[in-house]
C-alpha cells in the first residue's frame, strides 16, 4: 500500500507543518523586498530557506518573483512532488508545486511564467550553496541575463521572527529545560561526558529532535551537545566558539568525550534543542560538591558581563556597542586572555543570533553596527576558559516590543547545580 498524508504527523497526530499563513506572509515580504531592490525574482535553493519559504526541504527550488512581476511563486521539484505539495499546505498552498524542468529548459519555463528577458535573470543564493550548483544554475539562466546574489536579502528577512516562530522556540525551551533536568538527575562522580549527553539526547530525541543542527557557514556542522568536565573545558576545537571539548575521536573533535567528572571541577553543559527546525541554546554549570571561590567568582563575573550586554541591546544600541561594553568590562575584571577562549584560540563575540540556523546575524561582535531588531532572537553567552576548565552562562533571548526577554530557562534552572 502506498504511503498516505496521514502518515506525516507529529506527536499524538499533531500537524507539524508550517502554517500556510506563515509561508504566504514570508513570500509576500520577499516579493516586496525584491521590488525595493529592483530585483526581478529569486530562485531559492538552500534547504533551510526552502523550509522557510515553501514549508519543506524536498529536492528542488522555489521561484519567487518580485511583487510587480506578472508571475507568481512556483516550486519546481525533482522529488518528492507529492510530499512537497503536502509540506506546502496541500490544496491551500500559497504557491504552485510542479515537476522540475530539464535545466536546459529552465529559462524558457520561467519566461512562460512571467519572467522577462529585459529584467534580467532571477538572483541566486551564491553565499548559501556550493559553487558547482550555483554555477550550473547561473549557466542555465544565462539566456535571461546575469544573476546576482540574493543571500543577504534572504538573511535580512529571516532576522525578524514572527510570533509563530518565537512560539516554536519557546516550546523548544520547555523541552530543553527537561534536558538539563535529566543531566542533573544522572550526574555523579565518575560519569563520562558522553553519558551525560546521552541522558539529554534521550529527552530531546523523544520530543522530536531530528538529529541535525543547521549552520550558515562552512563546514556547516557542529555537535549540539557540548558537555566538558574539568580540563576538557580548556581544549579548543575547529568550531568558532569559546568552548570546544575533546569529542570522542578526531573526526568528531568537538563536544563531549570520554572524560569523567571529578569532585570540585567545573562541568560546563551547553545544550541545543531544535523544535520543528527552530534552535534554542543554553549553558549552565554543574559540579560534584562545591566549586572553589575562584570558580564561583568567575561565574558571577560572567553573569555581570551578560547583564551589561543585555542592557545595551535592551536600550536599542548596536550589537557592536554591546560587544565593546561587554568586552571592556571583562578586560577590566581581568579576563582579557581568557574571555571566550584562551589565546590564540579566542572567539571574538559574546552573542549570536539564531533561529533555523545556529549562526545567524547580527552578532554581538565588532563591526555589527546595527541593533537587534524587534523579533530578533539571540543567544548571549559570555564564558571564560582556562587550562583547568571553563565556566560561563548562556540563554536565548528575543527582542520584543517591550525590550529583551528570555526564551530559555533563565531563572528556572540554577546557574550552578551541585550533584
């Protein structure tokens, strides 16, 4: 018997598709932005952006013409057309879903759907796909003219989350809190980092985590369970983050490994959860018995730095200003050589935007001369790293009409939990 749409359900039969109203709003906003930029249209190929605009990530691409163009959005699908139609809302989908033409006929197909030669070719996602794929599309569209890069427009639109998107992140944060409670339950002297991660993973997987964390920048992969005990917290990794960890082996050289928890050492737990595509990020500290006064002071100082960063953003100042104020305070407190890593492996940020991807923009870093917009979501994570371990905090925040609000646990889970 062939599969049925009724098989594609969330927990307890819930419909976990992106609402059609969300897709329609996103496509309309994109069309208007294209008009403002005098761009005739775009071809969305990146899987994350296909999910954002079309509701799913089937093998294909989505054409969105500008608002003043004669055409309307069309999703061209290689496989699976039937799933793509269901993902987009079935009969209520805001765009047409059809079989992809041969690439040699793509320009002709777009011309038949309202694209005009004198307006130029649709723009492509040069910054969001492999060069071979983008060049292949560019060559096929050559009869319509040259293609520009629409990546910044797409990323700019995605900075501001809708109320529906923020609600997904809030639901994800509830699950994430349970993950930290699971770590608190199983922790003890001698337990390995991987055993702690496994307890959190069981909660996350059962709640619908699909196993992937999406990144915008190459190499587009990371371990979402960074639990580091004692000296493992001072080991850097390939990933641009304060804390790397040993990982279990060189191919997976980040996050939790086989290191065991010892009495009196800091255990940093940095866990992501992804709910229906949307990421929430949170860090808390654990220890078997009390930490030394030195470690406690370091944690308190990082909480103070966090409060400064949040306050600057709350005032509507730029992310670069938040970086400058937070970094200056950390230097004043004596952490210049240890903030967000140890030299020469320090990261130069104190917070990163996130949503469907972990490394979205803007970032609390030099050069980001823009405020966090209303609807912007950001993980703020000042941490310090030493040879004997690392310590810090992290929560996911949203800029609301009333200012900065936490999405993740905040005070619902202690900054330092003693086993």
